[in-house]
């Protein structure tokens, strides 16, 4: 997969990118189509398709990189905060796990999530809680 995967090639240094973060396990580079300037993608160096495929030994390095980058974005870019997001399969433009860390400033025009919101009918939230707790083994 690494030869055909754009993010594997970037992580391996075989494809140019504007790299802002490097560790033995994670690489961060500017998104070529940023939501806001400074929008960075963090990827595991090892090929991983989705969050469900992420091995336990990469969870802390990936989330730790996101935490460090979020702090750096505030310091370096004057952002008041960040939006941190990950798509899994749907809307995942490159099939290699990547975490978006996007600079945010109050009034920047980004409104909540990018999809319509809904409400639970009376008692419906309890049904969803029960289904999810059962699937998580929390019942």
C-alpha cells in the first residue's frame, strides 16, 4: 500500500509536502486545500486506513501530536482555538488515517458542523443510549 498511498509517500519523504511536525510515529503537514491557513493534517507514518484500524501503540503518539500542534497553532498563528476532526471512510478523501487540526478564531465564519442538525423525539435518546451502551459492553 505505501507506494500507492499519497500520505505514505509524504510520510516516507518520497512526496513533497509542507511538513510542520515530525516524530518517529507521526508526520504533520499543511493541507493543500485548507479550511483556514495553518490547517494541518497529522498522519501515522505506518499505513492505517481508518480509526478502527489504528493500533493501540499509535493512539498516544497521534493524539499527543494533535495536542502539541493545537498549542503551537495558538502560539504561532494567534488562533483562539482549534477544530480537530477525523473522517472514517465517508468523506475520507485519502484512505490513510488523518487528523485535521484547523486554526479557529471567534467570528471566523465556520459554523458548527458541516451537516444539518436534528433533534431526538421524546424517549428516543434513551433508545440510542441503550443501543450504544450494549455495543460498547457497558450495559
